[in-house]
C-alpha cells in the first residue's frame, strides 16, 4: 500500500533506469482515515475516509488513474472535492462522477485550458526529472535527506507526454464557506480562502485537528503571482487560518515534500503576507515552474512568488 521503493546509492546504476515506473503515486497513511496520494514533485492529494463515505481532496495531474488507487483504499462511496480549479488539482476529475468545488471555481473548471499549458507543464516535468538525478547524487554523497517517499518519479509507463491533455470537467456540487461535508463520524468544514485563486478553499477536520491547506498554505514558494491571484485576499485568508489557534494540530499542504507541518506555520505565513503588504519583505528574482519571471520573498519555512516585471502568470 505504501508504494515505497528502494533508494539508490553511489555506485549503483542511475536512478531513472532502476526506478519502477508503476510507482507514480506515493501512497501512505497520515492519520486515522487519512491517506496521502502524492505525485512527488508535482502535487499532494489527500483521501479522507469516514464511516459512510470518503472524499478525495484533489485529483492531481491526471497522468495516472488516481481513482483506482483512492477506491482501493477507501472501500466505500467516493467523491471529489477540488481545493480550486487549477489543472494540477483537477486533472484526474474526468475519472469521477461526483465533483465538488467552490462556486467561484465552477465556470473556470469547465473552461478549456490556456493554449500551450499542457505542453509547458510536460516540459517542466522533463526538466524536473533531469535535475533530480544530480540532486539525488549529491544527496547520496553528502546529505542523506532523501527517503523513499520523496523520490521523484519518472512518468508512468505507457504515458506519452506529447499526448497529455487538460480536460475541462463539470462540477456536480457547489461549495460555500462554512459548508460541512459529513462523511459519517467525520466532518470536513469548508473554509473559503481566496488569494491563490478566487475559489481556493481549505478543509478543516476540527474534531481531529487536521487542516488541509490547499494552495493557500505551502512550504515552498506560495504562488501569488498568477493573473487571478490577490495578495490582499491572501493576507486575509492566511490570517483567518492562523486565528484557528490551538484547535489545529497538523497542517497538510498540496505541494513540495514537507507534506505534514506543525500549526505554527499558519502564523508564520500570515505574518509573511502582512510584510508583503507593508513593504518590509525583501525580494529576489526567480522564475516559476513554467519559466515566467517572478519576484520571490523568502521566509524561514516558505517563500512567496509575486508577479515579475511582465505581470502575472496565467495557469
């Protein structure tokens, strides 16, 4: 069930030739009734199982059949909740019949993807895979930080990047702030947290102290550089999450390898966005995953991308 694989060491054959392509997903339990179904280096999706039914929070890129994995773990009726409409969180929606999203994202979810987006992301994926070999070699020699669950995967066997398509889908349920998703013995509260996108949400399992941060909370660069991002809304949303206080025990995020985080991250991110607004944050030049120039404000446990000279990125 874990999908873990053996780590290569110096002197062995190269990573790409030995890594099992069938292991596209990193699948592992995070808490009672909560499973990570990750596409390492791309997006983290979460399966939350109650007594009566289960919810898959986000469906990833859609390059492999996430429904088969999620249904095998859930063992009961399963539906999808999208944290927002972006393709890396909704790419597998086409495998599902029941899809919920905040009402601000429903029309966006059904729109065709921008021209060239699928090709650009597959080009990024190739760069990621190529860069990984050098990173892994350095880790094997010096650092030993990489574990089996943080290995970057080659694309699945039989998948042709040239055939990758982002397929529009139709929501069957519209969500609003404060809605509750009752799974039987477990309730997920919908928190509308715009900033990254107008429809961004978090899900909060208050009984168990688990916050699913969507793309509002992250441990690498937080994307606030997109055309429909809003830094002021981001600041309000992150301060709201920080205000949950001690009822949050763990924070799960949708990108990068530090999936499971202490609740103190919420206040740190809220403080960081306020520094962006008051002008006290320092910036450096960088580029996002699609190569668009951005300015990056770096903090202790995260950073924030804001638009570069040419404006925001369209995703």
